[in-house]
C-alpha cells in the first residue's frame, strides 16, 4: 500500500513541487479533489500531493469512481478506500449503481470509453462541488497525451482535438480541472511508485484490446517506439502541446472575427456579415463558424457541419443548409448568414 510514516524527500516530490510553483496550478491553501483509480499514475500523484500538503496548506479529498464494468471493480474500490484510510485522507466512493444515472439505465454505464468518461467526470465534479473544492486534479501523463493525439488523429480531429488534453481548463461549475503531471511519462510514474514503495492496483481491463486506448498503449505506440522513434511518446506529447497553444491563439482570433461579423445584438448573434467573414482565411472562417454554430446547435458541431456553411459565404441569396440537430439551419439573406430556428 505505502508507508504511513513521514517519507523521505525524493526527486518526484521536488519535480512536482517546482512545477506547481512555476506554473501556479494549485495555489496555497486550496481545497483540492483528487481523482484516483488506484493505478500507478493517480496513486503516485495522490501520495505526492499528500506529502507536499504541509508545505502548501491544501485540504485534500480523494474520489474513486467505480463503473462496475469489471468483476474486480469492488475490490479495486476497496483497495483505494483502504489506502486513503491508511493515509488519513478523506475519501469518497462513487458507484454507478448509486448514481442518478442508474435510475435511467440498467447495469453499468454504456460500455464505450466516451460514455464512461462522461459519467466519471459528472461524478467527480459533483463530489468536488459538494466538498467546496476549487480544483479537481487527475493523474494524466504525457503518455496519455500522446495516446489522445493518435486517437483523435485517426478520428479526423483538427488541431483543437489533437491538443485537447491540456494542463488546466475550467469545468462548467467553475471548478478548475488540473493535470499536474501531464509532462511526466508513464515510465516516470512507474519508477516513482517504486521509489516511494507504492504498490498500485493492476487494472485487469488494461490488457483488453477491445478498448481503443489499450490497443494504442499496448500495440501501436510500442511499434512506433521500436520502428520509428524511441522517444515517440515524448515527441507526440510535445506536438500536442504545440498544437494546443496554436489552437488557443486561433480561437482568440476567431472570437474577434465573430464579434466583428455580428450584425445583430443578440447573444449569440443570429446574423453574421458575409463580407467580414469573406476577408479572412479559410482556417479562421472555419473556427469562427464553429464558435457560432456551437452557440446554436445543441450537439457538438462536426467538421462536415462547418463545411456545409462555408460555401454560403459566397452563395446566392436564399441558399441554405439542411437542418442541424434541433431543426435549425443557416440561410443566406442578402449580406448575412442567418440562423433560422427550427420549429
């Protein structure tokens, strides 16, 4: 499990301490919720934050989510809760059968990675809010970032999706999601657990290649490292970071274009000037329209949806798209792209 006595200061403590101080990710005296699966990444992060707590004055809370997909998930949950108890760390267990989602679904959450992730983050945010936490931390690493880039690349994501695993972002309830070890590799957390005498939980599902990320982790990335670049994980993670920074800048530019193009004073605007949009490069037209459509369409806007609107910037009057989810559509009305609400 790990030592309950005061432990020695290691390179991992120093690395995290210096990083947090430089990046100002977790301010002193903050209320922090830690998402912990019991695996090597999240267990090491939880232990390091607990050891650094006296220096930073944090109040820490640990949260474990049990999807109940695996026969050993209850044992996994018990392992995490027992570890937290041995460290005198406040811990909360979220089980699918006990959540509100269980009232509308039978069994475990729909067995897709996206559905499980959504349920997990809903639970994490709920508990964090109940405990008055301003920060929710996860143990995502550079290895996870590399896998996310590859996963989104084969799905056809643009630069926004390729750099989507970011060090910090705001959640819907005002809580800050923070990934303090996003520049660490999984080999780092493995060595860190050994150095701190931590025995993480071995997830039995990690060897199940029916899950896309497991196949990327167990087959694709090892092939890339063997045949193309031994530092493939680090290189891919660094590329994701570069794409994220560039995407943030382009999003800021697109936001300004959207404000300039707005014809009416509604929030969001119902009409955009075609003249304003036409004078900007295609990349910024796409991003501006993405932001605009996202304010009107109830579901996530796809690349193909944006491509349906792009031709309308120069199309004849009264040209329109087919309906989007929810029934609304975009129509050319003189110099304006007009959002027409569905019935």
